[in-house]
C-alpha cells in the first residue's frame, strides 16, 4: 500500500534543514523589475576547478555536479524550501512498511536525448550499473544502494526496487544526481568511457562539448516536457546554451565577470564582492548540508594512532579565525560532525571551543613533550603528520595553512600535501594518507554512514566499533523519523568522541552573478540548477 505517512515523515525530517540550505542569500535581490522570463541566450559560467567526469553517477565535486546535474533527471526531486520530496520522472511511489521495497510509477512519454523511451527497464539498468561501478568509481551512488537486491520492471512504467535490509534513506537518495537515470547506451559502457562527455540523459540539457578538466558546453532540449514539480515553469529550459570554462584564479574569475566576459562564477571570495556589486552584479550564497570540511585521520599511521592526540586537535583549531581571515560572512564555523543545514544535525560546538591551553594539557597528559624546535615528541617519535587535500574548494589551501600555524602553537607539525582530484580518489581507495581533508554534501544524515561506516569508505582505516557501526546501520531501519534522527545524533557524538573527525568550517556556495542573470537557483543539496535561469538584455 502507499506509505503516505512514511513519505510525509521523511519530508518533515528534512524540511527545516533543507530550507536553511536552500534559501541562502542574495546581496542584490532577484532582479524582479526585469519583466517576465525570456527564453534564449547563452550563459557563460566560470568554474573554479575542472569538471572531472561527465557521468552524473561518478561525479563528486561541486564544480562537476554544476554541469552533470543539468543533463540528467532523477526519479524524485527535493524541494529546497520545504525538504518535501516531489515527483519528477516518477509521478508517484509506494514504500513498504519495512522500507525494503520502493515502487515507482514513471511518467509516460519521457525520452532520452537519443530518442529512446524511459521505461522501468531503464531504471533497472541504471541501478544495476551503479552497483557494478562500486564505491571506487561511484562512492555516493553505490552507498545509496547499500543492500541492493534488484530492480524489477513490473510493467513498462512501474519499477520496483528491492533491498535485503531496510533502507530508510533511499527515497531521498532517489532525488540525487548520482542516481539520475541515463539511457541504455550510456550505462552499458565501462566506467572510464562514461566520463567522455557523450552521456545520454533525459534532462533539459545535453552535452554539446566536453574537454576533460577544461570546459563543457550544454545545449537545450527543445522537446523537454517532463520537468520536476519543484521547477517554476513547464516545458523547455529558458537558456539555449551553457558554456562552462575553468578559471582557477579567483581574481581572474571576478575580473571576467565584472568585464562581461562571464555571466556567473563559482567560489566568489569576500574580497571579490565589492567589485562584483560595483558592476551591477550580486553574490548568491547558501550553506551545504552534509559533512563539513574537516580532517579524517587514518588511525593506523603515525601519532594519530593515539586517540589522545586526535582529541587534542579539536580545541587546538581556532575555527572563528578560519572564517574571519579566509572566508568571510557567507561561511560558518563547523559546530559538529554534520553541517548545521543537515537533517539530524547535532550541535557539538561545546566540544570544539578554541582552547589551546586545554590542547597542550591533553598532549602533556598523553606523554607528548615539547622538543627543542617546539614540536612535541614521545618515545622518539615527533608529533608530525600530513594532510592530503585537493583544491575542490578554492579556499582549502589558505585554510590549511592557517590551521598549520595554529597547530604549531600547541606543538603539532602539520605538513600540507596538495594532490590532483584524480589522485584524491586513488589515495582514498588505498588509504595512503595520514589525514584527508574534504567535505561531503547531502541533505540527509545518512551521509554519516557513507563517510564513517567501517563497511563503507572507512577512510579512518579503523576496526569495527560496535557502538558506532550499529548506530550507522540501525538508522537505515528506523521506521520512525524521530527515532532515526536520534540515532543519527548519537552517531555524531560517538564519531567526535572517538576522534574520527576534526571539523573546521562549513562549506557554502558563493556564486557571483551578473545583473542580467535571473533565477539562478540552488537545489536542495546546494548545487546549481539552471532550468529556470534566464537572461535579460542583450
């Protein structure tokens, strides 16, 4: 039977947090005096980093998802204002009482950009292919399909997805771009070939050009007619094309926006805002839900084997200084293991207060004594470790350089190791790092299981901790939203108490937009959605 109460409970659990993430702020309003939306035009967008893979199932970075989200539709969509799950490719759905079976009634008449129809078999082939890609290629998508058994085509437009164990997070996961539905011709390809820029989706845009790590061009589908119920209009998108180019330097991006060479840019920094606004532009910002930026320690290597060291790092970091010095008012300090815009967020700020004296005392008690150069030593081993990171966010290096200075004040030597995005995945898979610095975005507390479960990515390289792993698994089977939230909150406290995550700052999207750009919107997971975007003027 239709589990309307369960669907409503899931929606209610995400509503407050998702609305915080989605409403965001706009420094100059929405340009409401420009009249009604006008179709046509090309929007030129400046990415801060190259798109890594054209396949939505494998896309992980914000800059890549800004591209891939536009070419693929999902079964459901999550309203960024309310958190409610709305119809998209699926016009209705049913959830079994034990959350092991999800049945989707698909919209009729949907086609992929190669002309083939969307059917229940399309859903089966997509989900089967994501399971085959596995956590190495599709860490998010495969985690959403944990305990996946099969998808059955009950009839042409009815897809039944079954799991061997309860999977309460799956309905929200069906709204993500990683589980977006692509044509048979795409999902039949090997993982590497799915990154080549010829992906076939049913979305409002198609790939018209792709240069790995350099640029992407999207073209409107004129016949698109099955948009999400979250979208503000029906029919085709307004924009004819979107041209993405990679402009790594913040100052160059801002200058290109101000001079009219670009229409919108990623990762606008605080010092950029006056120049953007002086030329009639504005800053759009919103907070990302999910796991905030932080250090995930490999607990099998070096001084971080010692839990006392990991816990001493928590009060050693001045998070307010990171925001004030590097990021600006659009950003927040991390106050827990989840970002504050995430369902089930637990405020653990009392454990993260800046207190270098407490950090020094904790290290003293653990037997780490200052050496001649100020760096602590124990049994001949220096209190030194590296942090591996990439520039998926433009502020990462500056933040880590400041953390490096802060940790040195308590006798800790932090070494910075910048790697490419491709090497990031390889190093994570091999666990070849002391700590990894990253964030992970999702508007559901299940992101904790993805990031911290011993059965998941397990970047801590740890052994099973029953008190934690049982919580992460049990929240999947919690039929009551309040009970699930409580499990997620307890898991956050346990992760922090075990020293498995050292939070720093919450990620926010800070988008610079020219005055002629209207209705550039954030979806529920704080990524850009261009369907309703339009351009005024010439």
